[in-house]
């Protein structure tokens, strides 16, 4: 499951990616400096791991991770192959969600591909290019669905009508994710794999002053995102880069305090990206390691067990489940058992975020 960082050239995508990831993308003051998509594996900040570490005192702690892809900057005409358009669109198709970076700061030393700073316009440029590509995709899907309506089956007719209505909706300048969907249309539309149907998180890349006081662009983007039922994260990529350069935790804390911040902006961004991908975490805890495991929301206990090893899922018998809050309250697995707070769950159990789990299996 990957999030793709997108945006026009020179909005701060690669600087942000460098802050997020242990992989280092080239960052320079000219368009297309990121020619190939850079993929980084990013640890998900989770305060619960620190609390578990204090109680369990393991040999190591392993956080959950999420993959972030830094994708080449897009320009007008990308849907027709302009710039690196074809590469951009192919890369974004491979991602499950979009982190859309918008430049919300003025700086005469950093050129803007459109000549002026206007994040709403920038957002619309990318939307239009993705919509144009989706219109091409939908035209083929509609044509294909049309051939099946001769069968007279109600389901085939409904499929055709759904795709036709969606095609008109996107042609009117809307993103597919805003199209009203129900239980019938959702899987049909998902199968078409439209670029504008991917969930999106908007990132306002601002200057230091705007981190403290905000600016007019942020308010406009928040209003726009509200209409799309999307979320917004405000951060200053250059400040995040400066934080990364500091050697000690204490230095970073002092720097954040001076800015009036409680944590780096990238921490909030990573957590939002994790949520955007519909991911959640369960824990295993022992003296060897405390570990956060990544699963999808709504997964069953056997599916969660399969993340550790496929044999765990194949031979699943039961799951012993402790709620994170109960573990903190009683301080150990033994004391949780004594208090009668350990649950024994079967194959139908839906894992909840923060569950501490031990699996019994037999292969």
C-alpha cells in the first residue's frame, strides 16, 4: 500500500519526501529533478510504542511502516504526454492514495512553473490532467459495458448507466471520488481504477511565518478540501528539513518549542497518510521485541495473523486479545489475565486498532 506525493514542479515535493524518508531524493531548483519515482519506507510515529517499551523492556522495538513515493512534477498537458506526463500518470496509478503538495509561500529565489504562486490554480491544473486521463479510461469502459446491455440483464444495464453517468460527471470537471456511490456502483467504479477516485490528502507547504500565524491560502485550501471531504496538513518543508539536520532529540525539542510546535509536521502527515490508506495497527509484545503490525481496517483475526506468517492464517485456531488500555492499566500480560481482561477470539473477530494479540495456530 503506497501513497504518492504529487504536485507541480518546485512546490516542495522532494524536500518533503527527504524529510519523510530514509531514501534521499534529489532536490533542486528546477522542474523534473525527480525523474524516476523515489520510494521510501517511512516509520509511523506511535506514542503507544514508547509506553509498551517502558513496560516490556524488549530487546528491540519495530514500528509500523508506510511506503511513500515521490513522483515527478506534472505540468499542463500531462494527459497528452507533455513533460513527464505519461510517466507521472503511470506512477500515480500504482499508488493507492495521493498526498497532494501545494505551494503556499512566496520566494523569489524559487521559480514557479506557472510564474506566480496560486495553490488553488495549481490544484486545478493537476485535477484537470487526471480528469482528462480518466475520461479516456471511462470512454473505453462505457463502450465495453454497452456491448453487454444487449443481454437484457438488469445488472448489465445498471453497470452501463453507472459508468455513463460517471463519465458525464467527470467531463463536467469533477473528480470521481466525489461521485455519489452506493453498494452496487462502488465495486464497479473501483474496478475501472480511475486516478481521481483515489483518496487525497492536501499538504499546504508554507513559510515559517505562516506556520505560526497561518495565511489566506491555507484558509482557501481548507474550505476547498472541506467540500471534497478531504483533509489538510499544514507544514513548512524547509523547517522540517532543518529539524532533520539537528543531531539530538533535545535540540529538535528546543527548535520546535521556539516555533510553537509540539511535534514535527511530518509526524502528523505520516499518521494522516496511514489513515488515508485505510490502515491500522495491532501489537505483539515480548522480551525479544515489541512490534507494530500493519493491517487494513476491517481485517479479521486470521488475516491479521497472516501478516506475521502465512502459516498463522492457514492454521489459525484462536487469538488472545488484550486491549492496549488494559495492558497499560495492569502493566503485564499476567496481570491482565488475572483481572479477566484477556479476550479469546475466533475467526470472525474484527481486529481493532491498538489490539495486543497472540495467535494460536496448528499447521
